[in-house]
């Protein structure tokens, strides 16, 4: 697998998710499509979506519902892909979506491996490759980024770091679609800043490539530590995504985050 092949695979998957053609992400003007469900899309996407935008840098591809199409097209007129997913443009988008009871909810950056930079980084603790049977008892809060309790069947492989037999770090790979596995990683608070996360992430990425799949990594827009981990491991920014959800969903998220 080459870097060019990895990029083409990512573009193809984004095209499935957004119901467009891979070449649409490389155009110099926005593309708007009607969102619909697909059995081949990333499993965690609650399709159809009323407003979801993806940019690989050249333009923005937006999938919408019939009722939000005009509002999103208005937003995209003259929108600069480099700044459309930040304030003050976000405020303008929220105003356009308000009549539909929608608000901007998720903003994330996605990373793909650069095969010229990706390498197995050293870890201060022994590491072990784990199968689903090995990590079946690890669906707890402390490992909730590495493993997803709501989609256990998608977690295919993991790597753990152990301090005298105690699990102190875990990276897991979720088969979110046919060709690409997403990496998530957790490290216990007392063991952070020792290079464990980057070691686990880099080793897992190489294991995923051995399986013939493309590893990808996602970080929330403001999660500098997570983005730094991706870059340290040899990943590079590939695309950005913004999703609006209904106000009730957003309010619930806000309440859940504020809980002690």
C-alpha cells in the first residue's frame, strides 16, 4: 500500500459517506448532495444527516436534507474551506439552521498515516497485541476511547501496555467501514507524558496495515494533545468534518459533559 492508495481509499469512503464521487472533494467549488442511509458508510454515522460538511482542503462537500438544502447552499456561497469551520462562520451557519431546530455539534479533524514517517515508537512498558477475546472485559470508562461499548462487534484488534501486569495504556481499532479502521487510545492519568500513547498508536497502525486496512485517527477540533499524538506517530491531517444535529441532541450532550 502506498500513500497515494491510502488517500484514494479515504476519498472513496468519504464519497460513500457523503453520497458523491471521490473527485468531488478535489473540486474548487462546493458540492451539495442529499443525505441518505448506506450500509457501506462509516458505522457510527447516523445517516441521513441534515447538515454534514467534509473538506479535504480544496472545497466543501455538504450532505443535507431537502429542507436544509437552500440554507446550506446559502452558507457555502463564497465560503473559504480554510475558515468555514470556525467562528464567525459557525455563528452564521447556526443562524441559518435555527429555523430547522439544528445547531453545529461536532467538529473534528481526521488523520491518515504517512508511510514515509510512520514507524514503531518505543514504549517504556511491555506491550501486547490483544484479540477481541482478550479485551472483552475492558469495556469500562477508563478505556472508552480505545473501545466502544455500543459497537463491540466492530472492535477487531488492540494493543495494551503493562506495568508489572497492570494495564496502563490501551489502543483499539474499530472496523468502522470495510476498508478503514479507526484508532482510539487511552492512558491512565498517572502514566501520561511518557510516550505510551504514541507507542501504542504507532504499533497499532502498523498492525492494521498488515491486515490490509487503512488506519485513520480522529481528533476533536480543539484536542491539541490528541492531534499531537497523531502527528508524532507519523499521521498527517487529511480531512475536516462538521456536523449539525437537532437542538435536543446538542443540549443533552452539554448536560452530559457538565455532569460530575
